[in-house]
């Protein structure tokens, strides 16, 4: 964790902050969702409590605290109480592995703006997201309710089916950049865009960065669609639809436990957006300015090397959050634009469409990389 | 006691608890959840052994797919009662437990008695593993020395996928009611 | 040999003993339990114990062959579980029971 007490304490605080980012981002996201969906549906949304309705979630949280705490009679108590807690774990662990900004150099310490630096970052993120079905299954079985069980089985089957397409669509990126490390992948996307094939080079104008989406458009589309299914968002949320299954696996949860489930779902949404930004849209690098230029600008205008590094770190952090907000807005837009898929259509789409396209993308990328470097 | 040693003992006790719970608890769903816990423990032990890629793959394949399948199938079965969880006859049960205990004793004793031999082999693991990033070495060796096994695994997985679908189909499968 | 040295330093014997105890626990599960699903789960536990010993040897001998073996074992175990579960689902659909004491006689 560090060499001396200063570094260890800063790292410990960083871990707590990373966890709190997810938990504290959720009220903001719920507000965004309610106002955003109202905007799309040509109505107003909550706008009475606080300026622009921002205190609505605080009021809702207070309401949740005072709700009655009940356990259904035929529930399995241990699993019923454990499920909302387990729902939080995959999203927060995955978010902790994502680099949020450039590492800050303070005297002789290097603080990474990341929960922990892992050399096999992508494998870790995929591994932790694959633990998501457990919360759903525990909730479904622990509720002792047939609707909840059916919803839970369907939702977890959906999640493990789309994990395949998710993982395969990233393999193309891994082949191109040759590393599992997330920070290295971000740094490799800052050069100006250039294609080179069998000796013929073409470099785009210098303000266009070498983002992943220009190299892997098919992979990006498959990844984006699969991440909708992973976080159980519309158009893939049949398992928690109200008209079909009476809210699915969280039908027997009320009050604060339900809030924990929603933190988990929005957490998955944040992680999916963050991964999309990281792999295909350059991560924390600002488009058009390479990191070396940015560092030089900061070194000239800031007092001392520490402040310069801190400025660059904060600027990249801001850039990352702006990109993240754009993608979360896209998630919310898609939710209210597309109708819901039926369950068999959903499974067909996952196995018969997305998996073959992801495989095709992998084979095509492998062939192009091999031929181009012959 | 340094951090590594404490980590090993902590993970070892957790994994062992998970493994023993799997075997000893009567409710099969608790068994499956304890198995998932044991697999996460084994994955963490892989991390202490510097096999990071394998730890991730263990989580994805075992804890994230195999055990989820177990739990899903158990929830679909919805077994009403557990008739006899453990083996029925007293004498055969004793013979089986005795065999297991004997094997345990032989294994642990053999390891303990030759432990100084093992301590001599501990060569220089870091150097040979390519300095921490074992994934590249793993890839190279998988595609050069073990390429036949790799391709055979691919064919095996294809056969298994077709076979599992054929077995469990309700209409037209190998075990469908005609 | 329980000395304080055994508790203070972690080496290859520690991992091997852990792997042996997990393997034996899995074997006890296969022999003593009567629920077919729990038998399958105990087999998985045995395979995991073997994986652990492979990786421990690979680490302490400095070769990657152990990790390749783990790759193979993991894949084969996943394949075996899927076929085993498909068979169990068929059996359950036919007999409505997966307790092995109903299947002790080879005919019928």
C-alpha cells in the first residue's frame, strides 16, 4: 500500500473515496434520470424541492429511512438480508480499477487516481462483473416468492449470456494495444490518429486523436449494447419490468434495501460508461492535446512541480467526468427511446447476433494486425 | 508476522471453511454458495502466488459461470426435502470415512516429511516468470508447446456445447419423451 | 512439525497441505453425500484443489507449465459440469428425484 505512513494513509483514504463516488453519484444520477426522462417525455419532472428539484433525492432518502422494515414470511432470512449488500460489491470493485486521471507526482510519491493499479486490469474488471448474478439469485431465492424466483433466473441467465459478448468485444482492443493494463491503454490513445497498413501510412490531422472507436467501431457497438444488458437497463430489463413480472427479483424489497439494489444497478451503469470512455473514447486524455503538451503547459504556468502535476491530474479528472456524464446521458436517452425486448428475443440477440459479431470482430482484428505487421 | 503470511493464513482458513461447508451442510443451495466462496478464496490464493491472469480467469469461469449454473439449476429443481443427506449404512459410512481419513493422513504426512526437499527447490521464481507479467509467457507457451492440447480443447468445447443442448432439450433431444 | 517457524513463513508445503485438505474434503463429499448435485460440486472442489497445487508448484519452481495445466483443467472442468448438469436435468425431468438412493439398482 505504500512505503511510509503518509502514503499508506492517503491510499486508504483514496479507497474510501472511490467507494463513496459510486454511492454519492447515485442520487445525482437518479435526479438526472428523472429530469432527463421528463425532458424526453415533454413533461417537467420533480422541480419543487430545492433548486431545479435537486433536493428531491434527499427527501426520498429520508423517506426510505422511515419505511417499515419487513421480511416476508416464507423468506430465507440470511439470503434476504445478504442480497442487497452483495449487489453493491461488483460495481464498486470494478470502478476501483479504472484510472480517473493522470497520476499526480507529489515530491517523491506518485499517487494514481485509481483505486488500485492492477496489471491485468481488464481481466479483473471482467472477473468482478461476472459476480453480478449472485446478488440477483440470492434476492430471488431469498424472497420466497415465485415471481421473484422466475425474474431472478431470467435476469441472471441474461447477465451471463451477455458477459460473453462483452468480453469478446474487448479482445480486439487488447490485441491492438497489446496490454491488459488500463492506464497504458488510455495513454496509448493520445497520439494523433494514424492508420498504417502494409507499409502505407496515413496520418489524420493532428487534432484527431487515436481513439479506440476509430480502430474498432464494431467492437464499440457490440460492447455498448452488451453493457445495456449487463446492467439490466432498458431495452433489456424484462426481468424487472413491472407489467410482466411485477418488478422481478426485487419485488419483496422495500425501503432502504431497495435503494441498495438501485445503487448497484446505477453503479453498473457508471462502470459500463466508464469502460466505454476508457476503451473507445480516450479515457482521461483531452482530445487534441497530448499529455506531454499538457504537462509542459502546466509546468510553465503553475508554481512548482507539485502544483503543476496536481493541476494536470485535476484537469484530466474533469475531462473524464465530462465524458462519463455524456455516456450516462446516452444511457438515459436510450432507456426512453427503445421499447423493451421480449425475453426470447433478448436471448436470441445475445447468442445469435452479438456473439457472432464479436467473434467476427476478433477474427478480423487478428487478421489485420497479423497482416499489417508482416 | 508479515502481511504476506497473514494474508495466506486468512485466505487459507476462509477457503477451507468454504470447502468444508460445501461438503457438510444438508441444504444444497448453501452448499453451492459455499462452493462459490471457496472458489473466490482459491482465486485470491492465486493472486498471492503471482498468477494474476489465472486468478481473473478462475473468477470468470468458475465463480462467475460454473457456480452460477449450479445455483440456477438448484433453484429450478426446488427440492422439497432432503431425504437422507449422508450415506445410509453405518458400516459403509465408517469404511468410507476411514478411507478418506487415511488418505488425508498419507498426503499430509508425505508433504510434511519431505518439506525440506521442497524448500530446497524454491529457486528463483520471479526471474523465470518474466518479472511479474506472466501473461505473455503463458500465451507464448500455450501456443507453441501445448498447441495440440489447445486445439483439442476447442474441439472438446464444441462437442460439449452440442451435447449439452441435445441432452437437455424437451423436444427432439436425446432424452426426450417419444 | 508444528513449530513457530511453520507459522511464520509461508512456503510450498503450506500450499500443498491446503490443497491436500481441500482435495480430501472433496473426496469425502463424493463418497458420503447422496445428493447428485452435491457430488458434482465436490468433484469441482477436488479439481480446484488440484489447480491450487499446480499453480503453487509453478510459482515455486519458476516454470509456466503449471499454469498451462491449470488452463486445461479449468476448461475440462467447465465442460464436464455443463454435460453433468444437462444429464441431471434430464434425470430430474424423468424421475423427479436426484437423490442417488433411487438409482442404486442398475435396471429400470
